[in-house]
C-alpha cells in the first residue's frame, strides 16, 4: 500500500496524532515569544533631558536623561536614544536576517538529515541563545544573540510546522496548519500579558525563553516523520512509526506493509534538494509564484501593522490586539479551504484581493474620514485580517504543492522571500513624503497582483500528495486549472 492508504488504515488523526500535533502546536507560543521579544524588550519610553546635551556620547546622555516609564528595556539600560536609537531597530533587523538564514539552512538540512534531528538541534540552540539575550552584558552581545536566535528559531519553527503536517493524514493538513498559526497569534497576546506583569526586561526575556527548555526535553519522545522516512526509502522504519501511531490510536498491531518509494528505485537519480526546485520545470514555476505570494503576504501584513495608525494608550494592550486581530482569520480559513467551491486556490485569491482592495480603499478615503466600517483604521484592520487569512492558507497550500522529498526545501525558500517582505515593509511609510496614500497604494497593488498570480497554481483540495519528484511527471500533478484536470481525467 502507499502512504496515504496506510494513514487511512492506522488513523489519519487519532488520539496519538492529536497528542503529537497538540505538542507541536503549543510550541508556537514559544516561537511567538521569541518573535515578539524586541517589541517590549526594546520599547522606547518617553524621556526628558535635564539640559540640551551637545555631546553625542552615551556617558553624557546617561547623566542628563530621565525616563518617564515604569518598565525597563534595552533602551533604558544602554541609553539607546537620539543618535543611538537606531540600535533597537538594528537588533530587530538582525533577528529577521537570522530568520532568513535559518529558513535557507534548515529546510534542505531536514530534507537530507531528517526532521527530528534538525528540529531538536535548532530548538536546543534557540534556547541557549535566548538565555544569552537575557543575560547579555552589553548591546553588542544582545544584538548578536538575537541574530542567532533568528537563525535557530526560524529554522526550528519551519521544521516543526512540517512535522505537524506529516504526522497526520493529508485531509487534516488544513486543520493542523490553521491551529499552528492560530496558536502563534494567541502567543502574541500571552506575551503581552507577561510583559504587563513583568516590567524588568531581563526577567521578561528569561521567563519568555524558559518554555523552550520544557519543549526541548519533551521533544525527544517525538517520532521521526513517517513521510520523510518513506521518501528516503527507509520503508521498515516508516512502517514501525505507523504501527506505533496505530497503537496510540487504540488499534491492535496492524500489518502495515508499504510499497517501495519510487525515489529509491533508481539510484542514479541525484538526491532531492534546493536545486531540484530550479531544475524541474513544474517546481521551478511553482516556486517562483509561491515566493512572490509569500513575499507579498509578509510585506502587506507588516506594512499594515505599521500603517494602521498609532492606537495610543496602553503599550501592552496594543501588542495583545496585534495578535488577537488575527484570530478570526483562522476559522474563516478552515471554513473556506475545505469547501469544493472554494478550496485552497480560490480562497487564497479571494483573501489576497480583499487585502489589496482594503488598502486601495484606504488610500481613497480622506484623512479625516469617519464611520463604523469605512475609516482608514478600520479598513487597515480589515486588510490585516484578510492578509493573515491568506498567510495561513499559503502555509497549508505550499505544503501540499511540494513533494515530500523537497517539501522543507520549498517551504524554506518561500519563507526566505517572506523575510524580505518583513525587512522592506518598515521602509514603505517613508513614501508618505510623496503622497499620504502612496504606501497603501503599494500594498494594495501588491496584494492584488499576488491574488491574480495565485490563479496559475493548481488546486490541491482532495488531490493526491506527491511523495517524490517523479510523481510530478504524472498529469494529475501538473494541472493548472480544474478545467484541465477534468479534461485529462476524461482522456486517461
């Protein structure tokens, strides 16, 4: 039997898989803590200078500055104000640069070495460098530790996401993917709650990092991905994992006998990796389109976060709202992507276009526009809600578009371009010097263009998942539209 048939036999989402999925989904709370750390740890409070300080030295500032805040941060400890203020943003940029490198490194490594060892290694060093951040003696050590946290956190989160998909049957990928992203959003709100009660930045960094140690110790009990084992020709090990899952699902020992994976039949075929994303025509164009979609999702998401307007009021409430505003996106995703009339492709198109239109309408409104549904702030929140929904679907959709042997490599490349979007987004508000509506026009055009490009991708709802690159040679994996699917099925 093939792997999908085996999952149907042992259970696609039984108690065993629910426990594994719940563990990895809860890990996203820790991922969110690390991702949002700089927002509170690097917060810039109001301050007052006793006199005009001509000198630009930190020592001179320290003698005359008074911070009007009831919390500490790296800005208050190392006086990162005035000419030094850029260092807070630099630490954030170094984290995103680390995410970029982590996405490039960890995806191919986990495709070659296995999901579990790469995941464990990433989580271990993530925790280590997280503690270095908390105890950093100076800014330079803190900044470099954030860079390495970015590498390990981004790479580990990517591999853990793939594991949540590969432990369960294909029909539950949408559920596990949505739960992963939903938990990340909730983790942002939990981090804000921690920050509200813990006002000392080092203690906040220490406590925020500590759940990672708990997850690392428990992660040794995770099995290797049966899909990865199968794709590598380690059929007996894959059968053993499936039998273990079956026992956890309350079933008696089953005679799971997998047929040999095609990728291992011909030893002359080179090992799959990032190069196959370029060499194979179907993967090449699919990757180019997905890279742009991921870039736009990140670009518009972070851009709208910056352009939604200053909420004012409580800093911690604002951070919590930035996460909670995404929560409604996930039930919407779950509803639409499982419907035959919408599926993955049409849902992604719709949400991206809604995000783009929200930005365009925001640009068309006057600055003093008021109304319950049509004012710039509300439309910006609409845009963030819909682009969050699109982002969630894209994670699931991308996992289904790539064969198992290069799934992590594909996700890694797409995540890499996603980081470029996050890096570029903060610079877009400066376009307001040209015109107040220009930033929203940029975001709107980006969202609409990505929506149109998504129409070129195939639908994956209720379609088989490719395990090897050879599977892509079959007509069923090369469809671009449902019409072509039906035509080829009729001719076969």
